[in-house]
C-alpha cells in the first residue's frame, strides 16, 4: 500500500437504540470497529458513540441509503473517548429510566393520547430526546414546558413508528431469535396480507403480527421465491368438471407441485399433480369431462409377490436337505449291512445264555446257519435288511411279548415236546425254535 494512501474519511457511528449516523474523520484518527468516540452533537455540545463501520464499506452503505459523500450536514469526529468521557456518559444513562417513568406520569396528567417508549440523554447532559408513538397528531406544547422545568434540560420530542419502537426496545421473536429490527434491519418496507396469501399462510392476525402489532417483516423475505414457484402452478378460477360432479380446489403445495381437490359434499380430498390439473382444464375447454379426477389406470403385468418367491425357495431348500440326509443313511447302510441288522435283545444275551444252555445251543446253530452274529450285533435295526429264513421255519413272533400259549399235544406240525422256558432267554429260544413247533411252558 502506498505511503500517501488515505482511506475513506467517513465513519458510521452507532448510538443508543441502534440509531446510526455518518461522521467525518477529518483528523484521520486510527479507529477500530467498536471504539468509543466523541462526536459533535446536532445542536450544541458533544455526544458519545461507537464505531460500527469504516473504510470502503461505509461508501457502499451511503450509496445504499442515498446519502451524498460531500454533504455539509455530516458532522466531524472530535476525538477518541477518554475514560472520563465514558464515565460521564454512563452516569447520564443511569438517569434515563427515572426520567422516562416521570415523563409518562406527566403525560397521564395531561391526558395526552401518546405513548412514550424511550428517552436518550446527550452525553454532556445538555439535551434529552423523548421518543413517542401516536396514532393522531398530538399537541404536546404543555408537556415540553413541564418536562423542561422539571429536568432542567433542553427537551426534544421525536415521533417514531411502531416498528422503530420495537427495534429500540428489542426482544425475542416467535422464531426464537432476536428481533430483526433491533439487530440488522434498518429499512422497513410495507407488508400486506397479499404476501401471506401467496405463501398459503393462515390469515390469522395473532400469528402474522409481530411485537410491534404490525405484520411481520419476515413475510417479505421469501416472497420472491414463492412468486417464482407460482409460475408453474395453474390458476384454478373455476371448479374442475367431471362426470361425477364439480371438483373444488382445497389446498396447493407450491414446491411439491401438488393440488388437492374435493367433490361437492365429499370430505375425501384427491391429490393431483399440476400436469393432471392442466389436462383436465384443457378437456373442460373442449367441452369434455373425464370420468374421474385420477388418470385412467394402465394394465400392467402382475409380478409375483415376494412372499411366494421366498416360500418356494424355502420349500426347495427343505427338500434338498432331506434328500441329502436320506442319501447319507443309504451310504452308511451299504458300507456296514451286518451292523445295521442288530437285534434289540443283544444287551441281555449273556444272561440268557447262562440260564438256558440248551436253548442257547440250539439258537447258536440256527444263528450260524442264518449267518447272523450273536450279541450286540444280533439286534435287528430294520426288518428290510433281515436275511431270509430257511424254508420250513415258522413265522417269527413279534418282540416284547410274553411266552406263547401251549398248542396242545397234536399242534400243527408240532412235536408235542415240552421245552424249558427260563426267563427272557427261554422265550427267545422258543421264538426261534424249529419249524412250526409249539413251545409249552416248563412244568414245575
């Protein structure tokens, strides 16, 4: 930066209540945003404020507010505020609350239709400015005399709008943030209920009005966006005509481009896209009426349900598992056919052999002839794998039953010979006896 460069000599100064004015830095003091400075007051004396903007940004702000840079009304900055100036300014500010309450009581005594909202003392305590709001013109000449006599200062009355009053007092809006008029909003544009209609807002004054009692300034923030989006929404000035009756517009979603219609006397709303609404309007212009508001359904190939597909897959999976188990059992039986034909009485074979030696010897001969082993390997697991009996043998009795009844002396094919039957071994010997010979229980 060149050594002879000089920045913009105008500075924006902020005072109480967010009031801002432009002052000229003739002495080119090294100021920083937030510094306290002493400036020349409008009448006589001096006032204290804080730097809010400096440099080229001040030029843009003045261009926005249409303030000429060479105006003679722009007052100079006297000096940077000293600690004594700040103490005196703070002492004067402590007097403002009591002064405002006393001035309100005087207004009530004079029965004036006005509302005092704030009082601002000049830093040198030579003048006091009273801010008020009123609906009609007020004659406050008597009020000025009484206030000047009581406070011994020069009194100035300044009328402000309700929006400026809310900005000076400050507060929290319905959105949960600090009021725009008390933070950054400086210009108040007119707000009408038309902005609320464009945004499909309920025309409820309690919800649309702010703390100032007027329509909220934020209604204008998104108005341009809604106006652009409304270009794609068809205007429905008359109901849509269908064969079932006239359909009236109930609601419009601007950004989703959907419109709700309902037939006369029907509480069920039908959602239509904007393309369908334009289509019905074109049909009505040609004198045609659709069967219903909804577009005709097109027949499409029905796809199988997901549940049917899943169940089929599970069934096939179960069949595959069962088939695998059967194959494993068959392979195991083919590898060891003798072990598969083990009789159930193998566990009691030693005891039975000790009790009935004659029966065991006869059975052992048949077992050798049949090719079946004795003991644990003689338990039949499946009758299908049991080896065939020799010709002439009688049918085997089922397992687990008691001793057979005597067939008499002349049984069919029987020899009539009584054989001892001792316990389970004896029964097994009798069950595996010769060809059709009926066994009789041993006589004591």
